[in-house]
């Protein structure tokens, strides 16, 4: 079993390595991926709304692990910029559902490319064996993402 919480002979743990990788990916995200720059939080918010049309702010907050007030602020910015619209999809008018606009859907490929472009570029610099090791670990990364979201 791989040690993931204790340092092993002065080398970073797996958790340390994943944290550092996450931070590097965050920093390398292009500043302007659409017609106007969107902060990382708003990009993550928009991505989930695109992936889950009709989501509520509460559901979005839980999924992203954000405070509801911060999620609301992010959604408000996305609404103001024309990426998201609020709808009342249920008979209960107190429930507001979030949907991507046609503009957001048009920009989706550009946004997705911005998120993954730096990663793809980095992967291209790896040896074929390293690329295969990452490919082989894909299911483990998916499971780790799910486990972290369930905390």
C-alpha cells in the first residue's frame, strides 16, 4: 500500500503531490478563456451548471464545497455576464433553478479547452510510460474525486 499521509524518507506524500499538482493546474489556467476573464470559481460554477442544468444554488454549493453566499455571488456574476439564467421549473416558485444560456453553451468548448489545454500540454511532455501510468490511474482519480466530494 502506498503511504499517502506520512512523509516517506523526505519525499512528499501522494496527498502532497496531488495538492501541488492541483495548485499548478489552478495557476496555469488562462486568464481569459471567453470574451471576458472569469475567475476559477466562476468557471467551476459554470461548468457544473452546464453539466447539470436545473441545479439549485444549494445543490451547487454542496457539490462545489462552497459557502452558499459565495456560490450565490458567483452565480450572480454569471447571470450578469449572460452565462446563466434563473428559472422557476417547479410549481414551488421559491425554488430557483440555474440553466446555462445559449451563449454559455457556445462558449463551453472554449472553456473546456482552457481547463484541459495546459494539462494536455504537460502530459505531452511526459514519457510514454508516464503517460500510460496516468491513463492507468484514471479510474483511481475519478474515485478520489468522488470520495473528496462525499466528505
